[in-house]
């Protein structure tokens, strides 16, 4: 099969500079320069079929535009109280109930596969608590106990009213 020379061609935000090798699947890879200035190596199939159109900046731009156009988010931009960091962690994220939460308690969920309640507390990239319980109230008690230990250890002010 004859190799297509894509040098100099533009695909989305990417301009092909030169051939850069071969991917594991056998497709040619091309070194491309994005409009933002970044260099990226892309599989020829992904280029020609419009799957990859930038170095990743396009996705960031689209996400940013969607975020800033959302009236709920737009209203909160610039409000420093929305991001209270204590020791590098967002305390609000630990104490606000998500709209997806069906148990009514932060960090407590029902695992359909095992038929048990899971109590979790993730903080600074690791689980402080990750246990399952047959009883909902045992899971809630374990979560609250873990929160109290964490609050005492790191001097966090966790909002008791938001804990469920």
C-alpha cells in the first residue's frame, strides 16, 4: 500500500510537519504543530478522519466556553468562598451533597452488586475510609466518625448541617 504524504496539510488546528514513525497498529504517525504552538504526534487515521483535531487545546477551549456560558457557573465565577481550601483540600467538596447522592449522606452509597452500604472518605489522594456495611446506619456512623477524626487531625471545619 502506498503511503500518503500528509506534510504541510492542515487537519483542524494541526499542521503536519513530517512523518514521525509508525504506530503499534501499523499506521504512520505524523509530527504536527497545533495553532497554539504545541507539537504533537498523531496517527494518520485519526488525522484524516477528523478524530484528532488539536493537541488538546480545542477540548479545553470548548469546555471553558461551555462552563462560562452556564448561568449557574457564571454566577459563581470570582466568588472565592466557593473554593475554601484548607491544607490544600476543598472542604466544600467533602461536605456538600451531590445531586446524584441517593442515600442522603455524603460518602455513603449502596452497592447493588454486593447488596451492602459503602462508606468512603477520600482525602489528599487516599482513602481515609473505604468499608462496606450491611446496615445503612453503621455506614453513616463510620463516615461521621472518619470525618470527626479527619477534622480533629487537620483542623478542618466541616459543616455538620451539610453532612446529612
